[in-house]
C-alpha cells in the first residue's frame, strides 16, 4: 500500500457580487455561450449555468470557478463562499 497526496490545482475564479456581476457574466459568457443572467424569486441577480448534471445557479456572494479541465458542457461552476475559502488559497492577483 502507498500513500498519495492530491496534487494542487490552480483555478481562475471571480466572486459574483452586485459590483462584479456584469464582469463575471461577460468573463463566463465569452467562453461558454449558454450562461445567462437572470433573477431569483427575491429579484436578486443570479447566473444560470447549464451543465450535464442540470442547471447550476450562482447567487450574489458565490464564486464562479473556471473548470481546470473543461468539457464541452462544463467550463464554469458556482461555489458557495465558505466552501471556496476552505478549499482554495489565493496564489496571485489578476
């Protein structure tokens, strides 16, 4: 038996906020055509991100992560802030 360490993967991500919502949308939609802005039941901005597993929603405060190993159907996905900060550490500022 051997022990293995998961290799670190560097990803690109942006937080979806009221201030960055347009920038995040244009970043995503320039690389994946089927992402579109919408509003939730409380009229808050969201991004709808279709995947093979179904539609995923990025809400205000969520991070949108560019898939490090993209497929035709999944180039971006949302992540809740607490999970994002527990999983990733910043390596450089864009």
